C-alpha cells in the first residue's frame, strides 16, 4: 500500500480561499472590471453616434452648397440667353460653366468615412460629356483615358475639374476653326519617375496650334494658374505654333502624390 501524503492544511485552505475569491461572480474586482467595460462601451457608442451625426451634417451642407451653386449656374445661363451683348453673353457663359463644374463636384457622392474622397473617372466623364455639348462642330471629339483607381480629396477634385474645363473650352474655341475636324484627349493617371510619384493630368488637342503673336492671358489662364497653385502642382505646356508644322497644344499638370497601394 503506497504511503499517504499529507498537505499542510493552512496552505490548502489559503489556496482554496484565494481561488474562490477570484472566481466569485460578486467579487469587488470583477464588478469593477465589468463596470469599466460598460463605461467604455457606452463612451464608444456615444462617440460613434456623434461622428455619424457630424458626417451627416457635412454631407447635408455639401449637398446644400452644391444645390445653391447649381441654382446660380442656371441663373447665369438664363442671363446669358437674354443678353443682347455678345461679349456679356460670353462672359456669363464662362462663369456659368465654372460654377457648374464646382457644383457637380460638390454634389457627387464621395467615399471614405467623411465622404471627402471622390473617384476621378466618373467625375471627369460627366464633365467631358457636358463640354461636348458646347461645340457646334460635331467633328471635334473628346477622348478620355482615365485610370480607374484615382481617388481625390474633394477640394483637389474641384481644382482638377476647373483646369480640365478651362483647357478643353480653350481648345474648343480656338483650336478648330472653320469646322475643322479634330480630337481633344484627356488623360489622367499615376506616374512614377526618378523625381517621384505624381498624378499626371494631360489635355492635348491636334488643332492648329498656338498663334505666335498671341501673348494675352485671359481669365481662363488665371483660373488655371490659381488651380495649379492650390494643388501645389507643376504645369508644363508643349508649345506648338501654327507656323512651324507642329499641330496642337499639349498641357500637363503634375501633382506629387504617393502611389496607390493595391491589395
């Protein structure tokens, strides 16, 4: 028969008593931990609800501003139609297009937690469709080559859309006289080179090229330069003149941008 082992009663009782204290459902420590967890859950719920309300308010303000600008755009278009002065008509139409461009960018649904990111491709497609209606020359086509995965902050999107609007309108007005056939191509992509990573916007036409003695800079040029500056970008123009045998004008806007990580 194996010898009986004897465990000191004091140790056994102390150990058992300590175990019972920890595991007891109504112990003070467990109650405090449970209360702390409930407090954290409650605060998290309140924070999430406040964030949801804030985003809803921002979305409402953004859509309201877009609607107000759309109304202003319609008023400018109506004034342009009834004006008898061609120069005033042209100025009102230019202002109307710019306001409309900003309004559409504000009203489009965004992505991300705050809705401040918008997909560039559908936005540019909608803008190009509207610009196509401006030309009476059906032989001038607007072609698009837009990357699928470019998301822009809304203020950046407004700047890019204004640049595209001004460059395309300028080509439609000056590059194809006397019902000349041609093409305006808009490219928007991410590029990388030794200098870094960039968003590259290219607007190019195959029209008659720049008139060599035309040194005037209108409001459209001012809008473009202001938008480029707001993006902290660089503008490069391939200067082609009508009398040197090289047709068309190509303008490139390069904005430093980290590469998109694809999953």
